[in-house]
């Protein structure tokens, strides 16, 4: 599959990759560490047109999974588009075959009114109960073969996901039980978050619901020993705009308002059932949470506060998609939100570094962690130009700076096998020169982030920036 050529001077943060590859990586420096074995999967928009029609927003691009299988000292790369109905029909259609979040299909109101956005399976990826799932939070997951990345079909947990079947892109795990927790966003007729537990066998259980006062957007969640934790920014769909989007008078993305007057809503949903606890605090603009845990009688949430409105954040996404350079520093600042038994909510700044896509040792999920890693905009750059390590105990910050005008994808922390310190492991970081040169996979020593990479494997092509990824110790067999 070949796509249109791009102007060489245009930054290639999200420029599509139309080709599908399958090869061992032979161009590398250093060596893959002994003990690093398994597979990293990543997901993101792979192409930004459908039926020859440019797509109107970064969130509309067809999902493309990439796979990085690491074993016996060899890195093997493979990528495949998720064969959703939108993707398959876009190959032969004249114009977009379905409506999307930021794109109308040809035909005006008659073909777009009362149409749900197409599920393009482009946001998250997870491995659970032996299944590889591509996630898009407006609909059901899509199952793929973990070795070949062939699309197997829509996955609804044996009918457990009903109606639209929304299943968020940010599930969380209980390390003791192996259960996966997640939520699904409902807009109407009754706005709310449906809460789920998926046990180790892959069976889905409903945990209750968090009602919302109005249609709102929420992207992430946290998990503690006692609660599913939601910190919901004031991203609302005003009724007039919401109805206008439904009737195709505007795009769904354009129907979101940042209403700071509402403040931020916090919902603590008991894991074992019961009535959710609702609190409110000052308005925060965020998408991603880091860790969440119980600290005595307090509940603690770490998040990236963008200190921006939705219009500013959406403008940054539009700039990245179009290849423009924005002026605002990349990402947000790490903040700790402490919820007390009395209902007091305390905001505790953690770092002035600007970053996003937080990572930490997975064994420390739902309990206090010392280290957080970010894709960071070092020195105020408008793109993720470094990987940062923040020490919650000492306040020390360290950076691994990338070559000039190179962007980092989300870092993934992989612990070293066996007992060890919290930072005894590696960070897997895909990097992309914005000039369009081939991408590289870096393996960084998480204990000494400023050191040279232990391994740098160069791909044969560029890689548009992905949204989210996951690592599993299972070694994929791409052959």
C-alpha cells in the first residue's frame, strides 16, 4: 500500500505510514539487555484520509498497530492496520465511508445526521486473558492475533458490552488478582460512566455506574485498593451544540466546551459495589492520570495538568497533524490531588517539568510509587523532546534528551526480572526525527536516564507518533 508523497520540510509527527512491514532489525547500536524479553505493542492513527478524502481530526485516523518483539538479542518489527469496517470500506470508497469525530462524510446532512462516529480502533492497546485488543473509547474493542496482527473482529466480551459498547482506552489492573478494570462513556439518554471488571478468564462483570450531570468527556481512570477513581475535567457538550452535532450541523469535536465554572468532578466508585462518592474541586484540564492509591484515609491521584483550555489543547493537536510548530510548551505539569475523608481536595504541585504520557513500575500500581517517567518537552519545546524521570521522594528530576528536532512516543517501563529496586528496569521509547528520517527504538536504563541508550534499533521507515502502548512478557512469533 503506497500513499501520497509529503513535502520533505514538513515535520512528520503524524504523517501517515501507508506501508505494512515485517522484518528483523539489523541496523542497531549497543545490545538488547539480557533479561529483556517480550513484546511491546503500540497503537495510533496510521493514515489520515479515507476514500481519498482528508480526515478532519487526528482522532479520526485509522488505527495501526505496531509490534516490537524482543527475544534472543533480536528486535523484530511488524505493523498492520486494524481492519475495521471503516478501514476496509475506505480503500474503495469515494470519500469517507462513515462519519467520524471530526469529519463529515460526503452527502451533507442526509448522510451524516443521527450517525455515530466510526470506530477506528486507534487509541489504546491491551493484552488480557490471552487476547490482544485495540481500543477506541467510543465503541467496542477490536481483537487481533498477537503474533500476526491480523484482525479477528469486534470483541464484546460474549455480549457483556451492550448497545454502543463503549470501552475506554485506559484500563487498569489489580496486580494481586489479575483482574482488569475499565469504564465506558455514555452520552445519552442518561449521561454517565459504566464501570466494569474483567476477570482473569476474560469474563466481564458490571460494577455499577457513575452518573454525570450532563454529557461530558472523560479519557482516563485510576484504580486503588478500594475505588475506581475518576477525575473528570469540565469538558462538556452543551445541549445546543450536542444536538447540533447529532444533526450534523457541526462535528462532534467542535461540540466540546471547556466550562471552568463547573470545576472538576471527582467520582470514587467502590470496587465491591455501593454508592459512588462525589466531590468537586477547582477546574483542571487534563487527559492522563499517572498513579492512584490510598494513603491512609486519603485517596491520592497524580495527573498531568495542562494549564490550558480545550480549545488550546485541540489547537496543539491540529498543529501536530498539519505539521505546524506551536508556541506553547508540550504537555502539562505533574500534580498530586489528595482527597481527604472530610471532603477537602488538596492540590499539590509535584514538578514544573512539562510532559505527558506518564509511566511507572507496573508492580506499584495502586500503591505509592517513588518514580514517574514522562515524555517531556524539555526547555519549553512544543513537542516531546526528552524522557524525564521524577523522584517523588527527593524531588530530583533527570532527563534523557533526544537529538535535536526528534520526538518521543510514550515511554513504557519494563522491570528487570526478579526482585529489585523500583527503578531497576528499562524504558522502551520509540523516537521519530521530525525531518522524516527513520524511527528508532531506544532501550534506556531507568536507573540512569541521562546515560547513552543501551540499545538503539533503527527502523527502515518513519513512524507517525502513536497514542498508547503496552508490554507483555509473551514473545510474539511474527514468522
